[in-house]
């Protein structure tokens, strides 16, 4: 019923792997040069370097491990065929059965690993367990049904938290979350972990593959999910603040550049800070559905955070009265210390003069 691709193998040397143009065309279709990005620019400006690096990492972790003995695919063409089957809506057990027929020497586990790898590259979801993985319990498990149903199950959950008394002001971004809220910002290439709080609510995960999201047009991901994800990136890293050298905030821009440079494990997509800006009405929580609950939890943790360092006290303008009171108290304390120090020096000089008077 299915014909497995065995010709026109992709040469996997360092200069040609992955064949990113073939990947984009096979996974998401031919991009239209006239289609505009979320920030209204033409999509000719997309840089897929970060996604290509992600493909290499996933491939070497799963397909290249032990010379490919644990997967049923050794070439990208094989993987392209599995992706086509996934897009066509075939159920997982049907694809496994077809791989068993085509690759009779491959075990069922190897076939499943090949499907998991295809899903990881197609959707950037951490599906299936990689050998020697440190936290296998954090991976998503998909073992039956079609991929579209699995994606709907993961993301089409109705929000349950009350949002009527929570605001998302313009000052609420990843810089303020870190500099004022005291949270650590870490990048993730697993879309299911986006905006998730980990490490006892001390670290927030940020999905950084904005260029990947911009390629999602008429794909397994719904347009509403993709647009809302880009909208949250525009909320947390507004382009005018983090990327513009003319209108931008130098402190935030340099902080974000340092954050990207500190991420040694992966190449950060620069498009993450080029998703445009949100108007006041677009920052209302009722405009969000898929990520609303996580935004609410993140905002609550941010609001509950109290400054612990002088730097946090200086940047924390959420409560203007408290900020003014604190720094007035600091100023008064410094003046008091200076006056006390001057008085101590003057008293010491007087005692010295009393014991050692000046002889004329």
C-alpha cells in the first residue's frame, strides 16, 4: 500500500545535513514569498539556523546513536516518508506495521523510535524517550491513534483559572520577570513546555523557535495555536524593546543578548525577539486561550515576588509608593551614616588635640 523511498539518498555530511529546504518543503509545504510574518514583514527574512541545529541534535541523539541500530531509518528520505504518513493522518500502529513490512530486520521498538523522531522534527514536541535520557518521565507519550488527535489532546484544553482581576501591563516581559520577579529564564525546544514553571517555581521555560512557528501554515498545528504562541512571544519579548536600536531599551537588549549567549547547548532563534508588539487590547487575557492558564500562573508568581537585592528594588516600579518610601529611607540612612561618620571623625580629632595640643 505504501512505497518506501529508497532512492535519491541525502548525503549526510556536515555541510549538507540537514537539507533544510527539503525539510521545510516536505514538512510544511512550499513557503509563499508573499506571505507576511507575524510582525508584518516578508518571510524572506526567516533564518532557520536554530531549527537546523535542533534537527542535528535530535538526529544524532536518536538516529545516529549506536550506528542507527535502535531506529528503522538511516536516511532523511526514510524520515520524510514517515512524516508524509503522519501528515496524511495514518494511525501510529498502521505506520509501525508498514515499517515492519519494509524493514523486516528492524524491531518494533526501532520502528517506534523512528516515528518518535519524525514527530519531534515535525512538531518540536518531546515525544518518546531517547536512550540514556536523564528525565524520561518528562517526555510525552503517544502510542495510539493519529497525530492530529494527539496534538488536539495536548493543546485544546479549556482554560480553567479566573482571569478577571489580572492585568498584563506593558512592563510585563521576560526581562522584568527575571530582573524584578527573580525568576530564571531558560530556553526550551519543546513546545509543550512553553511558559511552564519548573525548579520549584523559580524557572520559567521559553520556547524560542519563532521561525519554526512562522512556517506553520495549514499544518497539523492549528492557526489559532500558532498565532497565539507568537502573540505571547510578542508580549514577553516586544520587538520595540528587545531588538530596535533606535526605540529599544538598551538594558533589556543587552540582557537578552547575554541570555542568548549563555545558552551554550543550542543556537537561539533571533526571530524570538522579532515577533512585533502588542497593543493594549491585545494584552488582555481574554485574547488568550491555549496559554492563558500558564500566563496567569506566571503573572501571579511575578506579582507575589518581593525584591531581595538593591538591583531588584531599583527596577521594581510596580508599586510606586513602596518604591519611593524604600529609596527615601535608604537616602535618609545614608545621610545619617555620613553625618555620624563626620561626627566621629570630628570627635576623634578633638580628643587627639586634647592629648597633643599644638605648641606655638
